[in-house]
């Protein structure tokens, strides 16, 4: 559950970035980095189907019981957080350049 909540936090961070960018630029972009909510939902459906067909056996990593689902969600959470940080800094840089041009 902890890993799933971490992935959810990353997803929400990207959603908030999208909403803030919409307020600043008046342009709404549903997808970020070529992926959007529909792709995430399809991935979750695929994971659930895979669990139904093949199960999710547990194994231990660093003393914690985990499944392949936990590892997949951990990878997603990491990707979401890295994407969020990269997008925020990239957009901040572009806004800074626009602000510099407007002040000259």
C-alpha cells in the first residue's frame, strides 16, 4: 500500500503541475511527456489482468516482502517524481526567459 500511495502522490504532483501550467499559460495539456491519464489507466488494467492470470508471488528485498507489482509501482513513482522535478525546472526556466524579455 505504501508504494501505491507513493505512485499516487507522484501522479497527483504531475496533475498539479498541469493545472498550474494551465493557469499560467492558459493552455491545457492533458498528456505530459507523451503519456496521459488514459495510458496510466490502461497500465493499471493490464497489471490487474496479469495478476488475475498469473498471480503476484511475494519475495523479500531488503527484509521487506514485495511483489512484482510493488516494483512496477516503485518504478512508476520514481518516474513520476523525476518527471515532475524536470518539468517544473524546465517550465520555470522558460518562464524566466519570457520574463527577462518582457522586462527589457
